[in-house]
C-alpha cells in the first residue's frame, strides 16, 4: 500500500519509523517534498534522530495530534511538525517533542481532555471538536463572525485576542492556545448528491440532514439554516455519506481531503458560515513548568508556526486539495470528482441574514451571555466581529501582517 508521500510504501514507512522513531521520521518526511523515496527518507530520518538526540533534554513534551499521520502529511498544512522541529532547534534540544499521531493517544473529541488531565502535554485538533471539553472555544463559532480567512488570521495575530480568547482559555480550561490554521466551513454533500445539479442556493439545502462537530454554536447556525445538525460519531460519518443516510457534513474543504472524506463527497458547498480552526494548544500546567526563557521560545515557535500555516495552508488549499470551482488536475478534488459549489455573495448574504447574531440575535442570546460572563463581561461577539472587519474584505490571507500577539 502506497502512502501519499513520494514513493514510500506503508511497510517501508513503518520499518523506517520503527528504526528511527515516528517523530524523527515524520519531521524528515515533511522536509523532503515530492522527491521522497524510502532511501532518502531513511537517511533524513537518521539525520533527524541524531540531531534530536545529541543532547539530553530538560523537558520532554508529549504531543497528541488527532488524526495526523504520514498518509495526510502533505494535505493540510496546519504547522504541527514545523512547530515541533522549530521548538527543538530553537531550544538547542532543551525541549524534545514526542509526536503521537494517528489517534494513538487521543482523537478529535478527547485530545483536549487528555491534555487537561496531563496524559499529553499539548495537542492538535479542531477547536470545534474540542469545544466539548473546553466550551469557551465556542467563542470562535458565531455564524458569519469572520467574513474571510484573512479576517481570521488578523484576529489571531492581534494582541486583543489575548483578552478575548487566550486568557479565558487559560483561566477556565487550563489551556495555552498556541497557533491555528484558518478556514471557513461549508456543507460537504455525500454521494446522494452525486447526480444532482450543482447547488446554487441555500434553499436547495433546506431540510437536509448533516453531521455536526462538537460546537454548540455551529448547531445553532445549522438549525437556523434548516440543515438538521446531527451529532454523529466520526466512524459512522463516512458510511452515512456513502450510503445516503446523511446528506452532508459541516467542515472545511481541506478537511475533506485530510480526513479521507473525498471518496464519499460529491459536492463541496462553499457556505463559509463559521470558522474551521485546526489549532495547537498546550497544557497551562506544562507551560508553567518551563523556565521563563523556554516559555519565550515556545511562544516564538508558535509565532513562526502561525506564519508557516498562514502561507502554506493557503497554497495547499488550491494546489493540493483543489478547493476552487475548477480544481486543477492532480488535486484531491479533481481525482475524486468533488465538485465545488462556489455560491454567490448574494446567497451567502442571505444565509448570513438567516442565521448570524447580527441579523437574528435571539437564538444566540444564552450562549452569548454565557461567553461574555466567562470573559469578564466583555461583549465577545461584538469585539471579535469588529476586529474581523478592520481589514479590507478583498485582502488575501497571505498578506495579513503577522504580530507577536502576546507582546501587545
């Protein structure tokens, strides 16, 4: 069986990672690109292992990465391996990261609780799936709070995100939010829609049944759009989409490719109705155990990983996933005949008026008050909504200016 990293078979990858360690092998693979072969991977993994073990670390950090493995290494550029390598190098080996992917220790729904319990020191999963264990993460999921991906990066870089997002997470959930990939969610329709015309209006989706992640706010938005949010286990989702038991699932397009959904998705409806954020966070207890200079290095590596993700994931969406109306040959969407339904600005505006707190405030009141209280009385939606509109709507995501948010 071939994995999508060059010409390396599954058997060869397991042999190499068994010899040099999974973390060293994944880091090596992430730096080799399209020319990857078993022999080049073995040499690079050997070099990585020697680099990483040339000194005894002061701290070993266990990094639980939900779903991340060698098969989806080059699909979604969300920065986890870049962060791990950068942190090890930046601290001259004082911190060593043990990367635990493939749901080895935790999955999308429970990585957050495993981190809070100290089973792992840091984790990567979507904030939406993590919201069950850290409800304050729902703050990111108000419908149409972010008009563009660029507006999301602008917020996460902004020093005001400390008071609006990161400090409440530290106080309430014992989490140090480090960095995140940014995308906007749509409805990914299954095989039931394979032979139907491309969706062009929100009305065509009314009454459909769609899988929802762990976000309470996402459910509110879907209810207002008559999308029947169904909290179905992930292991049942692919079969549901394949067999027509589900019409679709809410997620972002890179996640379709990353999670192996493309074979059962026929249309990707670009609704952009709330955030899709595959974030990396750390246990606050583990962070506080580090010396102050190492804490500084963790934040610098998080900053660099945020910049890496800002550029690389944008490129990957189009060149690897094919998240565009006419996917390029060789992209995941082209190979699996996933059609992108772009929707017009007018249709998205119609959806926004149906479900967003700005135009339809009543369904959001209970959660809005709860989140405001957790943030110390700040009107969270109003503040983030305003920050997200400080940049031009047509600004490309790669042109958002990075800032060290924690030094604001």
